[in-house]
């Protein structure tokens, strides 16, 4: 290692690149592993004691362990957990426990029901160490099937504090890539298997970045739940949604939280997660390149947008509702200062919740009540109060960045904020604040404080007054030179999340984009989304954001579906939407999502920009000899199955297993005479093959297609493998029957 200008770097031979290309032996790579400026800044802030600093720094220099969670709403989640706890997964690993480069899988102690797990091993160790082969194979298999989700441990915390219930309306303001949103959806649907009733709530997953919003769609569609919407807005400009006249229980009112006049009541959210864009220095264990570019200027540049987001979140929250504000930063300017500004503006309508009784095994440090602000100039000037702001720095340094007064500290209870440090439970750094809305916000809370006249004149430009207009972009904080934001590449691991922003695509919490680029605005980002949104686009679709429309009761495609599949009258047809003029694809949404889509907005420009939602249940596939080309999609087969009275063939295990193994059979090749008779009675087209077994009550079905005398399965081998695994967890004997098809029958 060597030191250059206060930065310690590690030098070594450059590894060969992927694809077999060799590098010259003389080439070296450098990795920054410590910053004197970082040390000076945070020792001054007192986030840890002087005695604890070596341990804090040592923890930051260690690689982050792999962590994952079992998807809790799976009916067999407990069996996956029990398998991880069993000797089957642990004996071989512990046989070489003296190796300090890795350790066996262990439970994250604070995660409920032992569904959170940690594996202290690098990717290379996981693949190369023989004792870990079984663990590696298990993790790869279960991840591919959607049974577990790779996610950083501290990233799992905010959804747990929100305690989402089936009736809750939930907003994730900065959602991509979607691991936290998946947790929120799982919590929303957690009781469905027991109650046999779908939740009335929903989750709106919003992100400002178009490409990441599409990645968010891919993440959430794995859950096959109709209760979500993916939207695309800058978080600080998320639109106000109002009940349509047909659903409004009262006459138009004036809403003090939004200054909306003469409109029907707003749709407010019971739970809001604001995991905002941040400097991301809590992710140094995962992103060591941040050491090279770290400066306190990053926090100064992000403070204003973070404040705008948290205030907007508070205005969208229902009285009595909970919200979480979180970052992956250590800096109090991005954390306690933002929370303090919200509490200051809210004038008692928002309060910090004492969460010390929640997740009792989670080690957390109290929030800071006093801190310093360091300027971004070459002198690195330290300031303790807003009175010390130089006259020529009033647009870079704001009064809200500084610690509150002693009187404010006594009533704000900032110690209830939670700081998570890497040395406490071998995690990344994180900040969490749980807040409750106890009354409506005062109108003044939505206005940014203005500068004093003398300061405004010295700054050279007037500060805006009043509400920030929704059509106006928030510019990065002005400085003598462009503000440098760490260039953080997207983590390769699906589900890994950070709140750091960068010059490239920002990580978790992309509610806004900062740095050398301007923040996205409604007008500027619209064209980006149109180009990026290619998932399931129809050739006859328009480019407008409100292209989703409800399917009318007399739609010919739907009327033909009712006849072809024998769909019962109690099917919630008013919850079907499409974004095609010809109804190429029909999606089913929940009753709560339907209410959101029907909701009125203040103006045409502020309508909710929907990227995707719901579950695809019907899709047109043009095939010869088919009278009705729309087939039921595998994603939505279990949602449609209870309402179908036609074209469902009930298969004994022998027929079902043979069909899955060969993927295509002639009707006379099915062992059961009953199955053969049912198939022969059906015209050409899509159908459902459902497993029928007296001891197995969970619905298992695959979409198939009959073409003359041949029936072919319309799902992938991966999906078939997932079905067999699900049955294996419930009924191993039945699974063995399905897998052990007599080879003579196959021949």
C-alpha cells in the first residue's frame, strides 16, 4: 500500500478480464482503501468514539457478506428455512470451519421467523470451496425459482418497520431496483393464504429513472400479484390523486396538505417508504471505489432534494399513517438534518416514533443531536450554525443543514432516529427514521424557507418563494465548480440495493438524479420512458402515459373469452385493463389499484405516469386453426382458474407427470381414459391441465395448447421444475410419483 495526498491506495496485479483476454504482467490496478478526509470529517461528527474508530474503519475495509431472505409469503417458506437449519446444509460446510475465508450460512438474528440469512463467503469461495458446493447449488436453484431474494441486510429493515397490513395503501417513492418493494408486496399478501381473501390494499412503486423503472417491473412480476403499480415520477413531484366523483363519499373540499381546492378527497397512503438518493458512503464495503471520490460536498448537494422528497412524502401520508425515511449514508446533513427540517416545518403534525421495541435484536445507535457542516471550498471550513454561513455561500449552504437549537432538540426527539454501523452486526452503514403523521400538515410546510434579504442580495439571485411548481425542475446546488458525485456502477447481484447516486445509473433510491446532469422533470423524462419502455409493447399502442384503459363489459375480446373459457359471472371483470386498442393483452389488477387508476388529478400534466401494473391473464397468440386466439397466461392461471367452467382438464398424477416430462403428447397417449375423453371433446385452442390428487389440495395447473390431436405444454422447463419443487415441499411422495414416470410408458 502507498499514500498519496491523504488517500491510501492498494496496488496489485490486474486480473485477467472476462472472456479469456490476458493482461500484460506489468499492468497494475489500484484500489483506494482509506481517505484521510473521510476520517477527519466523521471523527469531527462523532459518529463513533475515538476508541472505536479503528474497529469502525477495519469493518469498512472488509468485504460485505452475502445476505438473502426467504420470501415470506410462500406457503412452504418455513420448509426452506428448516432445510437451511438442518444438518444436510451445515455438516459439510463445518467440516472445514478452520478456514477463516468463509463461514457456514447463519441466521440474521433480528429478521423475523429466521427468514433472513447471511453467508460470509465471497463469490469465488462460494464457487470453488468443495464444502460449499451444496450450499451454492441450493442458493442458485432457490434464487432462480424466486423462493429467496438476494438483498443487503440493512436494506431489509425499512419494510419491517412499516408493518404493512392487507388493507394498507403503500407508496415506495424511490423503489428501483425493487427488493424493498418486493418485501412490501409480500407483507401485503401475507395473510391471503389463511384468510382466502385478497388484500384490499396495494403498492405503488415509483422511480424517477426510466430504465430502472423497467427493471423494477421485472422484479415485481415474479410475485404474480395484481396489487401493484409501477410509476415514473421525480419523487418530490409525485402527483396528488383524487377520488373520482363515482367513488367520492363527500363533496369537493379544500386540502390543506396540498393546497388543492374544489377537488374530491385525495387518496392518501397508509404507509410510505422514502429511501432517498444519497451519497452512499455507507456502502463502502460493497463499493470501495467510493473511497477515491468521497467528499462532504456530496451530502451538501443532495440535502435540498432529500428535504423536498421527505416533505412531499409527509403530505401524501394519511393522518395516523407511518413513513420511513432512510439512506445508506453516515452524514448527518443527509440524515438527522433532513428529518429535523421536516419536524420543524410540520409544526407538530409529524413525530418520530420510538422504535426501540421493534426488532429487538437489531443493534442500532441513537440519532445525533449535534453535528458540524463542512464547506466544499478548498479551505474545508467547519461551521456549527447558520450564522457562520459566508455571504457568498448562501446557495450552497442552507440553514436546514445545521443542528437544531437546544429547544428544538428537546421536542424533536432526534435520538429516536436509528444509525446502523458496520462493526455492530457485520453489515453496511444505514440510517432509518420511523415517523408518524398525527395531524394535517400546515400549508407553510410545503414552502421552502426563503433567504434573508441581505443574504439574497449577496447570493446574486433570488430564492424561490412558495410552493415549488410541479412542472419545474430542481437544479443541483450551484457551486464554483461542478459538484462531483461518486461514479458508482450498478451492482451485479440482482436485488442488491444502495441509495447512492452517481454519474451513471444511480443505485437504490433513484428518486432523483444529481451531479453533472440536471434532475429529471416531467417533461424531460417523458421521451426517455417512451424509448425505454419496450416490455410487452403492442404494435398498435399509443405513446401516452395514460394508455392503460379499463376493458369495457361489451369488449368483443372479453365477451368471446367468457364464452370460450366459460368464465363465471362473478369474475371481477371491472378490474381488467389493457394498453392496446385491440385488447392484445389483458391484465388483472386489484380493487385498490383500480381505484388509483380511476383517481382524478389536478391537471392533465400531473396524471400518474404508469409504466406497468397487475398480472397478465390473457394474451393473443395467432395460430392457424384456432377460433379464439387469446390464451390464458401462465402468470395469471391461478387467478383465473377458480372462475373457469370450460377447457380445464383434470389430470391424475400419471397423466400430469407424463405430460410435463414429454412436453407434448397425442391425445391417445394419455394413460387415463377420462383425460383422453375430455381432450377429444375440446376444439383446437388453449386449455388448462390441472393436477388432481385426493391428498393434495393446492391448485397446480399449466397452460397448454391443443392442435388437432396433439397437446403441448405452453410453459418453460424452468417453470415446470418450479411446480415440481413446490409439490416436493408439500408432498414428497407425490413429487416422487411425478418424477419417477415409468420409462416404458415414456417409450
